[in-house]
């Protein structure tokens, strides 16, 4: 599988978000999804998104619902 940047388009809380996710880590042997992504939404860097124990975290975005929505979008992209 080639890990390359991909576009994100989603709606959360009545807001539309368009941006890009860039994989920045290697894949664990038990997982096909990289563990870290650099995420930009609506032209603003939203942090490094990290997947750990099936939950998502961001280094700078505090909106947990948006973090989870982006994480779900990333997971669907790799299915």
C-alpha cells in the first residue's frame, strides 16, 4: 500500500471541513493504518493526529468530536 497525502471532506457540528491528511509514521505490523497524520482543515494546520488503542488524539485541536470525525474519515480511507 502506498501512503500518500489524501483529501479530507467532512461535516461536523454544522460546519464543512476540507483539508488534507499526510501520513507521517510507519505502519505497525498488526495495522494497515499509519499511526500519525499531519492534518490541515480549511487552510489551518490542526495538529498531528495520533491513533492509539483505537482512539484518536490531536496535538493542537481540542474539539474531541471533530478529532474523532477526522479519525473515522482516515480509517474509512484505508478500508
